[in-house]
């Protein structure tokens, strides 16, 4: 039996949850616990089916769901692998930390700066706040495991956080603790070329393709609470959004 299969046993045929969904949950948990790392190959579907005593259709359906989520990728003639790229749903308001944990990656940050100040004229317009409004500014490199993924610059209204030190790993978790987590946001995505400084921080090359995501987050009462600019490595980050035709 393969090491992965040991983490997938046992499946319960008496459960109301279909076998393929049970297997999908166990596979997702195995990825979160890093039983398999980025670019690792899954055992062949035939082998998994035999070891788990289920049909290949069950295994295929379980894997299909994780492929659709962007956690796994099929390579023609090679098999199924844990994806190295991160696929971010542009339509869901989640934090970087939540995105990484959902994909079995460990989020962490290297701080460049944390400071208190007041809004600049540009921030005042974006955050719809009066001149002189106190804010906290955060600059950091965001990592998934040991890979630098993005450089993040965030400005948050000071009265929405306990202190500038309140942000540890996740800004949104810190805002949630004070009841000020954004419930909606406006985001803008555009392609950029990484500067020499950005490339050095992200372990990339100058003028490599990057993605700039600008976000303004809003509270339930309509107040803007945060403005962030995040520069992502274009070679390992994908943004997707589900679109539907208007009726």
C-alpha cells in the first residue's frame, strides 16, 4: 500500500456521504497535512482503486473535484500531480492565509514595515476618510511554505484594529477579532513587470511578469476599512472568476 493510501483509509460504505466525496475529503486533508507536496505525483487511479477497494469511477470523480478546485492537475501521459500554481477565485473575498491553508500550504509573512500614521491625500480619497484620519500601514512579503508569493502593502483605518501589532499572520483575522472584517470589496487586477527590488524580494528576475491586485474592503455599513496593493509572481499565481450571462 502506498503512503498516501494509508491516509485515505477507511471509506465507509454505510455512510450517507457518497464514497467519492469521502475520498475527496480525505485527499484534501492529505494535501493540507502535506502528505504530498507541490509537484508530487498521485498514485495511478487503478492502484488507488485497488488499495481502497472502490471503483476507478469513484477515484476519478474524487480527483476531478480537486482538479476543478485547482489543487491537482492532470498532465497528459504523465498522471495527476499536486499543482505548484495557486489558483485564486477572484469572486470570493478571502485572505491570503485562508487561500494558502485551503490548498495545504503554510502561510507566513516576513515584515518589511509596520507603522502608524495618517492618511495621505490619495488614501483619503480611496478610503473616503477625512484628512488626518489615523491609519496603520503594513508592508510584508507573503510566503506559501518557503516560496515567496507576493509583496503586500496595506493601509487600514486605525480605529478598526486593536493596535499595529495586532496583525500577526492574517490581516483579515485581526480585523475579524474586532468585528471589522470586510464583507465586500472592489478589486482591480492588472499585469505589471517586476522592478529590480520587487524581483529580489520575490526571488524572481527583473521584468518578470507580475500581477498587481488593488483592493478596497468595505464593512457592512458601507465604510471603507482597508486599501491594499499586492504584487504577485505571475509564474505561480492564477486568478479566476466565474461569469454568467444576465437573464
